[in-house]
C-alpha cells in the first residue's frame, strides 16, 4: 500500500523493484523487517504464502495496538478490515478442509497459525 508521507517515496520503491532490492528496502522500514525477509524468501522460491501470512500478521498487530482515536472513522475502518481478514481466513480454512489439507500445512498459511 503506497500512501503519501510514508517512509519511502514511490520513486524509491520503483527503483528498488527494478534493481531487485525491494526486500532490503522493506527491511529498512521500521517495524517491517520480518516482512522484508518473507518477501525475499518469496521472490527466491516463487511461493508468496509466507509473505502474505507475514503481511496479515503485521496488519493485525497494527490494528490491535489501538492507536486509533475513539471518535472518527478509524475504529469503523479497523472493524471492517478485521472482518474482511476473518472472512478470508474462514474461506481458506473451509477450502483446505474440503481438499483434505493437513492441519500443520494449513497453520502455516494463517497469520496466527
């Protein structure tokens, strides 16, 4: 997600992508070092499930910090994001169970598995 006023400009991100140093740039971002490692692994292996799991885990951490004001749209936005993630995880669980996926393999896909 690219937002104005973030740690890196769009040009820095585009340049890091072109030079194939995006995981390093992400690892330099405060609080995102694990995501940088997960992205690097995903780019090497071609499997992005670990990266997706790490992003979900980080988003849940940010939402739980409660750094939102009591009034305004922030609590509602956090609620909606949590519900969307919950629905996504339930879909994953149901599809995996119907496909006969082993529990240990399934836990690797969930952010708090």
